[in-house]
């Protein structure tokens, strides 16, 4: 083969290959274009479908909204129609009621007219019978009209007097019943408004100790500390197996409080010996006096009774340490003041006088241990001394009927005193008898010459008597103990036995300078 032919063959082959490649690429390109058109058509169809779906959803939502609005409108129309119907029914009922009332008024008017006619007819008949009776009486009795009138008037007067007396009795009975009912109501309201708690007065106090070793220090060597404390305060110290505690026993709350304060101060100080004990007892007495003053001022403030003399205020404070049948006298007086004031307010009496008299009605109990006379007379005398009003003094005198009450306030104080004392748990008879027995023991011992101090201890099973060493010698103590024991046997009744302990002590004190 010639070179030219080969070249032509190669060129032909290249042309055929190029043509074949061109045809292949054209075919591939057409396929890609077809697929792109198909994809575009698919996208267009999908978009058309989604647009149709959204169109349907929007149409559906619009229809639902229209339906909802229509339902709301229908419901509103229905409610308005119902309200209108109710209004129409109310109007109809009102018209019907007015018609009934009108009919009733017409019927009532007719009945009244008939009754008026009947009354007029009865009056005419009564006048006719009266004339007939007058004529008949004149004919039968031979009396004139004036004489017959006098007989009838006398008879009518007697009947009227009888009816009036019966009415008076009925009115008095009703008034008494109403008065009792109103009084009970006033008292119940006063008690309800003044409901206060009652705490029974006890005769012991418990002192907490930091440790049990302190018990030995309180007792002291050979018991000298505890004896010094019991002698100075007049109480009975009970030291038993109770852990970290001792008990102060005494019927007199003042002594018990003095002992408690003194013992607490000794525990804080740590120095416990007879001389220190006496010092702390004196300080405790001053502290109790301050407490008495504060208690009086608190009572005055609580009841709103200002302008009281300072001495009266102090005496009120002393009543904090005074009991009557187990009831604290100061708390009782405050309660009586409140009750009397509440009842005075209910019936329109003088509230301030009632409250003041209620607060001071037992003032004499603050001094009846030291002075002769009843607490009523002593209280009135104190009130008169410090220029209290006559109304208050009269209420004090009348609260136990020593004099007849002549004022409303005095009666109210009587009632308030009885209410306070009669409350459940307010008083205990047994405690009062116990205190009276201890008081009697001390009074018997104090009545002997040479006695300086007397303390009833051990629940009344022992009476401890301190004598003046310059008036009674050592031999005289034995005689005095025997005489006191004999008098106790003769004048008192008691179970078991009572120990009479007479103590004589002489001290000599000098100072080295």
C-alpha cells in the first residue's frame, strides 16, 4: 500500500471516529437534556400539586373560620334571644304579681268595707241595746239614768282595775324574764370577751443545776450552807436523786421567789458560804420588791387606770404574791376589772368607775396579814386615805355585802367578783386550807415573847423558830419549844406530828484594821 493511501485511510478512520464520537456525545447530551426536562417537569408537577394542596387547605381553613364565626354568631343570637325571653318572662311575672296585688288590695278593701259596715251595725245594735237596757233598768230598779250610770261606771271600774292588775302582773313577769335573759346575755358576753387562762398556784420551784457536784456545794460542810439558806429565807430545800435539780418548797410565794433568785445568783457567782448567802438573800429581797412595783404598774397599764397613788400601785403589786383559795389575787383583780368594765359598757354604766373599783376591790388583802380588820374594811380605808372617789370606796365596801350596794357599778363589781371566783379551776379549797394551816402555825409561834422569825416548813410538819438571844437563854429555848408544842396541840387539828425547832444563835463580829 502506498503511503498516500495509508494516510487517506488514517484520515478516513479519524473522520469516522470523530463522527462516531460526535454522535455519541450528541446522544449523551440529548439524554441529559431529556432527563433535565423530565426532572423540571416533575418539579413543576410537584409544585403544582403542592400549590393545589395548599389551595385546598386554605379553602378548608376559610370554610372552618366562616363556620366558626357563624356558630359564634348563632350562639350570640341565641343568648340574646334567651336573655330577651327571660326579660319578657320577668316582665310578665311582674305584671302578674302586680295584678295579684291589685286583686288582693281590692279584696282587702272589700273586706274592710264589709267589716266597717258590720262594726257600724254592731255599734248601732249596741246603742239600741244600751238604750233598751237603760229603759229596762229604770223600769225595774226605779233608778234615774244618772243613778244607773253610776252603777254601771262602778262595775266597769272594778273590772278595769282587775284587768289592769292582771296586766301589771303579766308585764312584771315578762320584764323579769327579759331582765334575767338580758343579764345572762350580758354576763356571757363579758365572760366570752374576757376569757383568760387560770394557772393553779404551786408551792414549789425547781432550780436547774449545771451539774450534780453543785448539790454538795449548796449543802456545804456539815450542812451549814443549806441551813443558812433555809434560815435566811424560811423555805425548805429538797435535794434528792433528781439529776441536776433541787426543789424549793414554801407556801409563801414571796419567800419562795426570794430563795429562787438568791440561789440562782449564788450559782452564777460560784461563791457559796453563809456570809455570801445572807448577802444574796438581801439582794434578792430588793429584786422582789422591784418585781412587786413592776407587777403593780403592769396591772394599772393593763386595766387603763391611770392616776393611782404610788402606794396603791405598790400594794397592787404585793397582791401578785397573795392567793385566795389558790387563786392569784392580782390576776383575779385584773379579771374582775375587765369583767366589770365589759358589763358596764353593755348596760350604759360608768366604765371607768366599774373598772377602777374592780381592780381595787381586794386591795385590803395586800395588808390583811399585817393589820387588824377584814380585807373589805382595810381596802376601803386605803382607798379613802389616798383619795379615791366615793363611788369606788362604796363598791369596795359593798362587794361582799358589808354594806348594801347603792350604785350600778357596785353591783357590777359584785357580779364580776363572783364570776371570776366561780370559774372552773379558778380556786382550790384544799390549797387554801393548807395555807391557812401553815399560817396558823406561824401565828402561834410568833405570839410568844422573844420570837424573832418563824418559818413553817416540811409541808407543815416542822415549824422553825428563831429567837432573840438577848431575850431567851439556852434553857429558855427548851421551855419555849414545849409551850409552843402544847399550844399547837390545843388549838390545831393535824395528822401525824409537828416538830417544833427553836434556834438561838449569838454572833460576835469584829474588824481588824
